[in-house]
C-alpha cells in the first residue's frame, strides 16, 4: 500500500468528529459552543456530505459522505476519482479503512481519547481570543460563526461555523494571504436515525487484510528509549504557545519511530523522529523541514506558516544538541548549524548537517 493511501488514514481519525438537540449548545460563551461541538459531535446521529481540503495550500478538495450513530462513524470518499470509494469505519474499538483499488482493509485499534482532549481548551484559551462574528446558513442549517483571533501574529486566524441547534461543526476556515480558505464545508446534512448495519464495510470475500499496531503513547524520553532504542528530542517550552499534546511511538514490529504531536489548542503539527543510522520511515514531504542532529533524524509536517514550522523544528533541534555545546566550545554558535544546508541527498531535498561528537 502506497504512502498516499496511508496519508488518507489521518484526516478520518482526526476529523470524523456525533438525534437529540442539545439545549446547552445555545451559550453566551463562544469557546463553550466550539469545544462542546468538538467533544460531543461524534455522538450525534446524522448523515452528511462534506468537502475537505488537506491543507490551505492544496487546491484539491475531497467530497466525503459521513454517517454517524452513537459514537460510531463511517466515511466514504466520493471524489476525487483516484480515491473514490475509500471507506473508513470507526466503531470506537476498531478503526478500519478499505481501499477498493487494492481490495485491501487496513485494521488497527480505534484512536483513544487521552488527557489532551481535556487540556485542549485551556491551551486554546491561552493562545486565542474567541468572538461571535455572524449567523449564516450552511446546507440549510442556521450556524453561529466564531472567530478565533491568535495571540501570536505569526499564526493565522480561524473561523468556525457551528449548528445553532446541535453541537456540530458545519464549516471551518483558515486565514491565508488576506483571505479565508475553506478547509471543511458541509454541502448536505440530515439529523436522522442511522441503522447500525449501515456503518459497516462489506468487502469482497477475497479481500486482503493488513493489521497495523495502534500508536503507543509514552510519558518520557527515557520510556521511549526503552521502546525504540534511541532518545527522542522533547523540548520544554515551545514557540507560539504550542505544547506537546501526544508523544507517540508509531510503526510496526521491528520498524518503530517517534511522532511528537504538538498543538496550540486549535492548530497542530507533527515532528517525526528516528535513528539517524536507519532509512527514513516516511518520505519527507518538504525538505525544508527535515533535520539531523546528534544522530537523530527528524522531519516536521503541518499546515502552518513557514516561520512557525521553522521555529518549531529549530526548537527540537536545539534540544537534541543539548550537551554538545561544551564539547564544541563555549564560543561555538549553534545557530550557524541550524542554518547550514547540505547537498541534496537520497530523499531528494537538502538536509541540515549537524556535527556529531563521539562519546
């Protein structure tokens, strides 16, 4: 299964967020309305068609049909054609994605709710100011639009349109180059009873099945070292109000690496890390955000401004270089290393070269 297919698994687990209206959704606090939808929307019974954009720089949109029932969800891609029919079902226990072109089902444990879900609002409160902007009509539904204005000017503003009667996000936009880019938009929706049988995948009998291990959360760099054999970079304070939200070990048997999820409460990015002596576990989508520091390779991915991505990655590099400063000399400028580009390598992009001192 190609990497592009694996990438398809990410949005469904993160965005397939659930038919009785919640009377408490009508609140005077825009933050309460927004985070109530983030917490409760997956429990609504509904069918909808939405359009999603993978990133604010991506012109390609995906049209997806969603069915939800009491915490279970099913998403099917309608377009574009190369991904048509890709179906994901999350029943709260198992997360299954079916790729019809390959007649393959990828199966793993359902993503678990963690402490981050409860910390998220507090982090967002520190980084954004929430205000009501307008009431609009989306897919025949009245929606309250909430503007999230960032504390840090380097970060983009975000706009969320939420159903007036149900805790459900109908539309999401991100500011870019003086305008708002639509990341998700509901084209049709019905709050209706959904049969549990409809939230199933019924592939041909000869379907191939691949079982993937679910991400494993770890609590410290020392604990990760015991699992993957190297110590990941886990800096303390991060720039622009970001925090480490989910430190995870990912991959399958014999090929595990680190994914450090970071977030400012609304926006997110992931820093992948692996042993520098091994081949890259995932292709680097943008060689500008790939580094090597003291035997540790890392790359960062996220739909964030360039200055934010660069500062975040440099923070992880500096953490990985701690302890090298005395060996290199007190007058040695680490910032010179952080801006030094090497020649193009096998990955097809330039790589930061960091001096490694043997113990």
